[in-house]
C-alpha cells in the first residue's frame, strides 16, 4: 500500500510560450518518476530486469491545474494499479503538498508498461521477483480513466 | 468526413538511447499536428480563435510500433471525435502509408481540448464558426479508448 | 564555393516563456542542418562514413536577432571553413531571405567536428573522399570567432 | 574568487541515440546553472534585476569527455570572466569531482549575457548592485577560447 515518492526537478525551459509547464513535459516528469521507481528502486530490491528493457504501451493523462517553474522540485507519486501476466500499469499524481497537508494536484496519469527481452527482441512475462516488488505498491484504484 | 493530414518533420534528437523515437516525443508530434489543424487551418477557415487560447485537458495514446528517425516526415492524421459545449476531442494516427496503400500505424491517440478566453482567464464555449469548421472533420469513432 | 541550404522546420515548443525561440534550440537547428549536410548529402556524394560516427568537439554561436515561431521553416546555410587532418570546421547562418534579396540573420555559428571510428572507439582521420566532398563547400572565412 | 556550484539534475532523455548526453543538452545544463546563479542567487544578494530580463549574446563550448546519464547530478561550476558596461561574461565547467579530489571535466564553456530592459524593449547597463554581486565571482581567466 506504499507509494513511490519522487522529487522531480523542473527546468526553466519546461515552460512554453504561455508561461506554464508544457503539457508534453508532464510526460517527461512521469518518465523520470518511472525510471526512479522501476529502474533504480526496483534494482535496489533485486528486481533490476526492468532496466534491461521495457516498452511503454499506453499513456493516459488528465491535466488538473497549471504548473509554473520554480527552483523547488514538484512531487510525482507513483503506484501500481494492475499487475498482468506480461504488463504492469502504474498510476501517478503530479502535485504539491502544502504545510497543512492539503494537496494541489497538477495532473493524474497512468501508463501501461510491457517488459521486453532485448536479446530475444520480444515482450516477456513479469518475473516472480518483479511481481513481489510491484505488489508492495499495488492499489486497487482505476486511475485516471474514470475521471 | 475529411481528415487533416500533417507531414510531421522528425529530428534526429527525437530518438532516445534505445535508438527509437521516444514515447514522449510522439506527444510533441501530436502537438504540431494539432497546431497545424486548429490554428493554421482553422484560421484559414475563419475560425482563428483557437489560436487565441486553448488548454489540453486530457491525452490518451496507444503505441503500436517503434519508429526510427529518417529524413522524410511521418504522417499525422487528425480528425474530430466529439464536439461538446465547451470542449472538443480529436483523434490521431501517426503512420506511414506504403505505395500499395497499406499502412503502418505507429500510434493512435486522442486529446480533449478546452477553448480558453485568455483575457477573461477562464474556459469558454465553442463558437458557432468553430463548430462549423470542426464538423467537417467529425467521425463517429471512439479512438483509441476501446483498443 | 557552394553553401548547403537547409529549410529547417520549427516547432511551436521551440519557443520559451519569453515567446522567442530559445537560444539552446538554435543549437538543435544547427544539428539538423549538419545532419542534412554531413549525413544525407555526403552519403549521396559517396562520403557516407560521417554517418557512421562523428563527435562535436566545439561550438561557437553569436545571436543577432530574436526569432519567433511561424509555420514556414527558417533557412540554415552551412559551409566549410577548415579541413584539418582529423577534424572539420563548419560555419552556419540561421536566417530569412526577403523577396528583395535582403537577409535577416538570426545567428552565426561554427562547429568543430571530429570523425570517429565507432568500432575502434577512437577519432580517425578525414578520408580522401570526405575531403573531396567537403572541399566543394570550403570558404576562407573565419566565422564567427573574429566577432 | 568564489565559484557558484550547481548540482545539475540529469534526465534519462538527455541521452541521444549514441547513448551519451547530447551536445545540445549541455547548453541546457549551462542554462540551468546560469539561472540558479544569476536569478536565484543574485536575487538573494539583492541583485534580482537579471531575472527581469537578460539576453544571451554568445556561447562557446568545448567538449572534453562523454557523459552518460546516472541518477546523481553533475556539477556545473560558474564564475565571471568579464564585467563590461552592458554585458557580463561567465565561464563554466561541467564536471565530476572524485573522492580523492581529482576532477573529470566533461565540458568548458562561456556565455556573454546582456541585461535587458523588458519594459523599454532594449539592452541596459549593468547596475551598481549587479556589479557588486558579480565581482565576488570574477576570475581573470580566458575560458575557454584559448583552448
């Protein structure tokens, strides 16, 4: 029931001509959070095979509020919404948490990832050690399709 | 029943360390196609207010095949799947069409856009002239959520 | 004494929060022009080994005027300012040419490139066929270091 | 005689198809370091007008070693090499410092910046408070043009 917390650094150039973080750049933030979760943290837990290869099959994202660059990072929370035989779906929230505990959510999103066997050149099944790692982050929500 | 056809130029740097066009860059291709459709072409049709302001509310994208950089552009077809009171949903296909007419689809996607009144600082309704323009591109498909 | 002419497509997102094409993005335009020159055009001339590997050793760029996104491409002219034993220096101008022949130059730049033997993992010398190709674009100018 | 030290976060997508941080992305790292130096730190010192507007007039950069993405940031050191009447030149090193104090330098660069009066739409002179701030970082080196 844990969530992976990533303090995502922003760049000034993430803003577009409207002076907001561009909608496409949010996908870059999700990528950085996902890499921190599935590569770095999974590797620490002995489930490092994702780093050897995985493919994005699908993204969904709902934009909730505009985000402006500042020196401080923005938080990306990542968790698991579904573990299939040969795919895993993660949910995300991009947000700030205020001192009083209230949150300002900038975007909610989800990604379907497919583990990939680079040597064999084809998708592969989720391994037992990956399933064990991912199960610690599993929440039974459907995010954000129902929004 | 028409589709808007955009020949999207690729950049060598659109590829990531795996040697494929990165999944996030596909969203950039969609943005370029959408701007060509809703700004340039709509303005030619007298519906130029979109350029004055619009906000992306939601994206969905399904990746179907890997895409590698080459000098020739890739085709992005854009059409309209829903015209609401204060939003419009567009569908896209990123693809190549072979000489024999067969197609190789790299991605299917959709975006919900909300027209925005920048002066008033709030969303606004679709105007009559925008609705007239958009209706020429309306297809009654649900793309790609059902995939 | 010829120059290589590249019609460089712009993207809306090339603009930053100041509403101009960001200074870093100019380097991306130079990269695209260089690839079109040294990979595509050199390969057509039988000097295709650059595409097999080359490394940027140095850039210089002077910004002359602000550039704003529009649907039409911007011109990048590329030529050769020096052919060394194991490096080549190219000069560029990023500009528009008006109907009356006058020019608006946005930036002048130069790049030192080193051919690289990827298999051997080290720089290599310019080949005879490369030298022949490059010599057609050689101008005895020092651009823009003297500025 | 101080240098401004910026721990520059890297993104996985900063790598290109050759598996190295792309040469253009180094310019992005310099931009982030410059913003941290001239906007954030200068503002803390009461010299916040740079943030109100400044223009890049020139870049030079020499690439010294390839850089590969890793979770840890890369260091960008920034200092001042020249304070003119209406411009300031900064030098940079992008590098890692090993535990034994030895350094691996990936790039050396310099940028000429011109303060800009956005309201008046023209360059302006360096103010006394800016000169005072910048003088703490002044080194009498010519970097990297002499390389």
